[in-house]
């Protein structure tokens, strides 16, 4: 590595190490179960949610309890269940577009192919 670049990198690391204690930090509060998610969303003023998962998790019904909790609380949600290992930018862009759109129903399964 070039000496100037190495010096720059070390200075940058030192600046981060010094600034980290000064940054605002909020200790996360773990939730006991998915039934607490709607309350957290409501306190944050969130009226809709996007569940992002992979096909295996969705196929095994592992999001069912979360979906039921959101339905009972009247929080609209969409589910994107096409995440692949090491997602491509196309996958990320699809999720971003979905998150910015208006959600019309309680549950939307987005079907698309990365080969398109």
C-alpha cells in the first residue's frame, strides 16, 4: 500500500474510533414475540409495513404469526418473498419500488423473475 494512502486510512480509522463514543446510541430493546411488533409500529406512527423474506421462509409459514398480528392491528402490509442469497441490485430496486408504492390490500405477493 502506498505510504500516503496508508496514512490516510489510519487517520480515517482513528477519527472513527474517536467519534464513535460521541455518536447518539440507543440500546435496542428486544421484543418478546411478534405480537409486540404492531405496537412498536403504531408508536412510531407507521401505518403500513413491508415484510422482506426468501421463498423458503414464506413457504414454511414462518411469517404467519407476524402477518396475523399485523392483520389484527389493522396494519396494512406487503410481502416480498423472492429474496435470494446475495441479492442483486435488481432485487433491491424491486423492494425499494414496492416500499414506495401504495399498498392496496392486506397482502401482496410479488411474483417476478430475475431472468426477465
